[in-house]
C-alpha cells in the first residue's frame, strides 16, 4: 500500500471530504501544487479551479473550488474553500448563466464603487473556472 496523507476539504456548509489519499493536486494562486506524504509545511492561497485526488497513481476524484486557503504539513493537507462541488455534479448551463451574469457585472465595473470591483472580478474568475470545469477542462486526465 502506498503512503498516504490526510486530505480534508472544508466548505462553509460542511466538511466536504476527509480521508487519506496518495496525492492531491490543488490549484494554488502561484500555480498548482501536489500534497503528498512528507510535504514541507506550507500555507498557500487557492485560486478557483479543480482539486484532483489521486489513487493508484490515477485521478480518482475531481472537486471544483471557488478559492480559499490550504495548509500543508508532513501528514495532512487541509483546504478551506469558499465553495466546493464535485465536478461531476456541475451543470454546464448553470455555470454558463453564472458566467454571463458575472460578465455583465464586469462590463460595468468601471462605474462600480472601488469596494465592489474586487468582488465583481473575483466572481468573474470563479464563474470562468466553473465553466471550464463543467466542460471537462480539469487537467490531470
């Protein structure tokens, strides 16, 4: 049996995932990173994208996240996600509608108050990543 690391994914609603895994690839803001047993302790920000969980050297599960934070230790990887959903449960029409609404809001971003601009830009990034994930563009095939 391969060595494992505990992977936990927590969303505001619930503990989404908690079990030992061989490897998990997380979409970091500085690039994707892999968490495996013995990983150097790290804290990283997570960008909107897909977390890929590996078993027997192959992708086993894909989970869309809307961003958040990750803490890695030698024995665990914990991701605190703003939003999480299995890629297999994503609806492409719903993701496209979310992207259309975000693009419409972004078209008026210049007129928005400064505090709202970051929120609008973040929602556009999340919606874009969600459409990509719903289209199967999740990497690590």
